[in-house]
């Protein structure tokens, strides 16, 4: 199994990128419905989940690691390009800010940062997958 993974590393990364691209494009297509749904949630419903809990923070950080940050790490290590490193750091900082400070329903309603991050990630992943097809 280890040899299979080692021999097909680039193909597995491309499949992973396509899965994340599919998630991002689905989110972008449904963005207006999601925003409308957030507006329809009453503030009493928000109290069912404590937005200040450490376990929720850990879940959000783990989700963002697999949805965004792992691709940034892979792109930086595989390309070795300083421009990719700078873009990855900028995207990482914005997504970390979103994880740490847009945790209440009211802030999610006002913020468009998730949409902008999804657009940036979609472009970033598209360019990275193109790079993988060309160079590997």
C-alpha cells in the first residue's frame, strides 16, 4: 500500500484537489441560498451551539486544515516557488482570521470573507492542478 501511495502521489493530490474544487464550486453556487438561510435563523436557535467552545474551535481548525491549508502546504512544497509561498501565507492568514473571529451567527451574516476565500481557493487550486498536469 505504501508503494502504491508513493508511486501515485501526484495523482492522489490531483484527486484531492478536484474534491476540494467540487466543494468550493458547490459552495459558490449555493452562496445566495446559504446567506438567505443564515438570515432566516432566529437568534434563539443560535444558542443551541456555544460558539465560544474550544471543541468547536478545534473542529473548525481541523476542517479548514483539510479544506484549505493542506493544499497550501502541498503547493508550496511541490513548487518551491516564493510567489506561491507568499500567496499561500496571505490566504492562510485570511482563513485563520475567519476561523478565529467569524464564529457567531451575527458575524457570519455580515461577513463575505468565506465567499472571497472560496473564490481565491478555487483559482489557487485550479492553477495548482494545472501546474501538476504540466510539470508532473
